[in-house]
C-alpha cells in the first residue's frame, strides 16, 4: 500500500516537474479524477481505473504532453541505435513480462542495447536454430541498470535468451 502512495506522489510531482508535461490548471481536474488518485493510493481502486483517469486528463488537454517524435526518429535513424528493456519482474517464471520488445525489428548496421531494469541479474545469450548458445553476442551478468550492446551488420533473425531465466527469450530481426 505504501508503494501505491509513493506512486501517486511521484506521478503528481512528475506532472509539475517533467519537461513537456504542463498542467493547465489544478481547478480543471475533475473531482472524480482526484478521488480516483486517492483511492488508487489507498489501494481501493485498480490501476486500470487510475490510468483511465490520467487518459481522460490527456484527452481533454488538461495535461498537455509535447511530442518530439520527429526529433527522436531522426536521431535514431542517424545513429541507428535501438533498445531492448529487461523489465522489472522479468525473473519470475509465471510473469508475462519478456524482453521488451519481444521481436525488435531494425535495419542493418543498428546497434541494439539491452538495458536491465529488473532488480535481479540477467544475461543475453545468442542462440542457433536449435536453441544452443553460439558466440555471436553474449553478455556477462547484467545487474540492475547495466547495459549490453551489439551491432548487427547482417540481415537475419537472431534469437537470444537469458541463461539464468531460460524461459525469457527474444528476437532481433535485421532487414
């Protein structure tokens, strides 16, 4: 329950502090949204209900998010870098979380960077078609916040997995 309270506090602070997010007026926020935030912080409502309240604020331009997608796309195209995230909770066997994205599609010459956002260590190990580890790209243990990069210079479909949590798999498709 403390985590929910902290999440609500962080969201509210971020709304005022993060560049690109502007609150038009606190008076324009409907009371039902404020109540949804309170109930979410107390654990009395679902995350979906709370996120729908935030969605309402964005759709009705009470919170305005400035988009800079074009600039990011240009930078990514010039540098040819793409990220794969190892999300928090990725070590739990029953968890639906995988490498994000599960199938990353990139151009030839792109450097892929795996970023461990989980609280436990992971590895990135390349596999052949039969699932055996091959020496194409293999990381050491990636602790929380660690990164591993590999540049893909040839077209193909490259499979990989975590040796510590072998049910966690991913694919890089290079075109």
